[in-house]
């Protein structure tokens, strides 16, 4: 979710679900520790609960990055061992770390020892020619021995050679059964499943198989109202009266602060809101109005209000 789940996206998604755990984009430990890019840790208090996802492979550097994340107020520090991009591979982190479970364990132990927040791991079931049924248990044993208690598993291999990052999200076959088997083999681990989960019903079905959590990425981004609005009631048993229209209106004060207080641009926020009315009358008009007008100089909350008026008009005509 690089370049997607920035702080504006997370603020918006938190309006839709009060309970779901949100994750940052992957932030590299070298950028924080060597580059001093602590601005990457900025977030709004309203985002909680929110996890900081780190990329790296040096235990000392990750420990310092985790300490910085805890000091910034994040609720969880997550180590990414699943991203297959070339840029990540060249830094010897992401999915390539599936080849080095001992190094991952060393990193996790250092992160746990450096700060008070829980350290978690996101991984694949394997990479390249690895046999997932063999490598994944060894990987989980290693991180559990280091003190990790929660793991999110993307139920696909990553092919580090031959597939693009986009293809690695879709081409390798899903193996949900293996992830379910890992929960049975490691009952003491909190195991969440990721990959190909496109609906809330699909997430619930996987939870019903004994898994502890379901991580939804792109589906929640492209259709946030369909995934996140009903999640609090369907998954957490806590009803919410928030609607998509309410969420759009609730973003207006945030947009005003972003424009006036930070000198930001409207499109930086509204690009994350394009899918809010997906599947509803007026969804196309909403997207078009925000896209065409969000980049104009001086564009402000009135653009969102006008787009919302188009949705309401379409809804009235459909009725």
C-alpha cells in the first residue's frame, strides 16, 4: 500500500470504522535513522489504533526506528517481510527476508527490546522456489522464539524474479488452507490472513475457519464504504450510525485544516475518497468532480460539497 495509506487516507478510513486496526505505508528504517525523515511518522491522534509498518534488515537500525515509532505514539510496530518490489529487495528487506528467518528473528528481538509497543510481522508464505509448507513453519518458529505474538500472512508466494510487484499481488495462487493450518500448528500465535479478500463476507468466512484476523488492503481502499462502514458491527459487534455521506461531511473540517494550517492541496486528501460511493448512483459523478476539480488552484471544501450534491441528485433520480 505504498503511496496509498498515508495519514490523510488513514484519517478518512478511521471515520468509517472506529475499531479496525489501520497500518501506515511501509516506512524504511534507514530513512528514519540515517535520513532523519521523522516527518514520515506524523499522524493525527484520531487515527488510533494505528500500526507503524517498518522496512529494514539491520537489527540496530530497526530497533532505533521502532523506538522512534513508539515515541511518536504508534500502537504497534510491524516489520514488513512481504513487499516484493525491486527497490525493497535492493535494500535487503521486504519479502526477500523470507530467505533469512534467523535475521528476521534477530531484528524482531532488537525491536522488542528497544521500546514498549508490540512488535508484529507481516510475511508471505514463501518466495521463489521455496516450499511454503516447509519454509513458513520455520519462519513462524523463528519469530515466535524472538517474542513475536502476532503475524499477518499474505497467503501467496512472492516471486522475486520474473513478476512485477503488481503481478505478485495477483498471479501467485492463494493458499488459504496453509494459513489455516499454521494457526492450528501455532495456536499461541495471533494469525491474520491477507491476500485476495475482496468483501467483508469473505473476511468473515476466513475468521470462521479459526483465524484471528483478516487484513484487507486494496478492496478497502477502492470500496471503503462497503468494507469499512459495516465492519464495526459485523466483525466487532459494535454498531455504527456513520454513513458515507456523514463521512464526506466529516472530512470538510479536516480538509480546511490541511489547506489553511499546512498549506496543502485538496487533491492530497480527496484522492483517497474517490471510491466512497462505489456501486451507488452518482459514484461516477463523484469521482469525476473530485478528480477534475481537486487539482485546481485554490480548490477547497466546496469541491467536496458540490460532488456530494451530485451523489444526492443521482440518488433522488434513481429513487
